[in-house]
């Protein structure tokens, strides 16, 4: 029974991939424009009747309804693949925080807390002289304070502070 479900899933997966590629092609766009042109040209023949208008309305509604699900399927797959790639990069990079792996499963409130942290991290980075310096979540504050304390001992910093206070 599980084998049958897998075959059906694979068949739908194959169809969804094919349909996504086909409907996103130049040929599909040309076909859509052609259908609209033919419909428009036939207007005078059918005296712009209600049935003539209903044909295009029904056709476009059905296509739009089906495309919503096809696009969502494609987006879900792409999103999952991107998240997995990002998780791999985070997991493989020694300086990255593993707290970021599977962050998409957090609540909106938890994501807002991370966002506030990164705003703070950005503000700390703007205070540094080295624009190539990076931090993980765990080390950002400590790195910044260490650099700042070390910088305060340098003569150019001391002289700059003296001239600024005048």
C-alpha cells in the first residue's frame, strides 16, 4: 500500500514540476496572448454576447484557480530546499550560530526578538572600523566590547576623544 502512495506522489510531483516549467515558459505566454486575441477577434461575430464574455471569464477563473495550487506547491518545495541549504551552511560554518538552524519554525514573537538582536548587531558593526568583521549571535557583544576596550587604549582614539570634547 505504501508503494502505491509513493507512486502517486511521484506522479503528482512529476506533473507539478512539468506544469510549473510549462506554464512559466515563453510558449505558454504566447498561447495565453493568442487565446485572448482570438477571443477578442470573435467578439463581433458573437455580437459581444453574455455567453461570449462568460467563456473568457470562466476559462480564466478555472486556470487561475488551478495555478494558485500549482504555484503554492512549487513555492513550498523551493522554500524547503532553500531552508535546507541555509541550514547546511549554518551547520558547516564554525563561526555561525546553530540557533539559526530551523528558525522558520519559531513564532512571530520569537522571530521579532532575533530581529531586534540583529538590529543591535548592525548598530555595533557600524561603530567598528573594520567592515569585513562578522559575528555569531553568541559572540557579538563580547567581540564588540573587546574591540572597543582595545581601541580606547590606542593613541589615535585618545587624541580623537580629546579633540572632540573641545
